[in-house]
C-alpha cells in the first residue's frame, strides 16, 4: 500500500544527499536507532545456501566457501508496475518486505525520473527469486534497496554486522542487457561513518558476478560493525530501458 508522500520525499532526498556524502539517514527526522540489536556474524547464520540454484551447484559452492548471505530474493516478494502517463515527472513506490534477508527486512524505493513515451517500469521480486527489473522504451529508473530498518521502514534497526572474516561483497546477476550504474553504501557506528562504492556494470546476457572489494569503498565505515547496507541501481544513460535480474548478494572472500 502506498505510504504518505512526505515520507517518500524525506527518504529519497536523504539518500541522494547520502550519495554525495552530505548527510545520513540516522540524522533525518523520524529515523532513530537502537544499539540493542544483537551482534550478527557469520557464525550466527552459518554457511548459507541459495534456493533455486542447487541444480547448478551454485548454492553448494557458496555454502562451501562460507559466504554470508545478505539477500537471495527468494523471500519477501514484491511487485510494482509504475503506470503509463508519467512523462516529465517522478513517481515512486516505497515498501518494506520481510523474510530471510539480512536483518529480516528489505526496504525498497522504485522511481521513474524520465519517461518520454509514457511507457511502464516494473520491479518484480518474485517468491523463489530472482529480483527482476523491466523498463520500457526510454524509461529511466532508480531502485534503492536498504537493509537495517525496522518492519515499518521508519526506524533504523542496526545490523551490527562483523564482516572481518570477509573482504568483499559479491553481487550475482542472472543477466543485464545494458550498462547499469551501481552504487553501494555501508554505514557503521550508528551512522557516524559511512563508505561508498560506485561502478558501472556492463551488459552481459549470461549469469555473472560482480566483486565489490571492501578496499575499494571510499569513506571511513567500520566493516567490523556494519549497521546499514544500501544498494542503488539506476540507468546509466538517457536511453534508460534497462532490463536486468539479480539472484543474490553475499559477503565473501577470495
């Protein structure tokens, strides 16, 4: 169900400033944090599997390497299609899904900033995975995924992740048809510090993985105490029209 517009604006504006290193969600009105959440480590979760990939051995491989599963998009289904007739203005859909993802909740914000031909854009996180994004002709998009909020998406519930056993994240794609702009933010110390990773993910019609080394983040986040994780996918060019599918995000090591 669509939430009040002013909450959307506060959340999205804060995230834009975050990317510029100007502010933090923890400092925004209505977003408080509690350090009472239990510490989370790889030992607590054990080696994760990836449902749906057992036929290829991918899940077994992840388990063998002891990857920490952030999200495999097999739980917390969510589907939204932003309608026709939205040329020259932005609309967004924000929601919170619960499931087996890290922290138990995933907050999503899906936007269409440009749509000259009044086409549609769809976000489809289907039960059993993967996460699909399907954009119409020349439809630009921005998709934000946030881990570390409560069930209503209003209060920060710190993940308290100790990632000292890992040295990178790995984002597993099923496919990606066009160049895609990708940003990842990691917060620590109740939002006092954060680090940002930025890259362009190139087109690949086959399943592939993107390594995101901790050492390539810019900023001062403490990876032994990660409270909030943010993923931002967005169109890399004015053409938009991106279609891609993501199977999982894990913390891993070589």
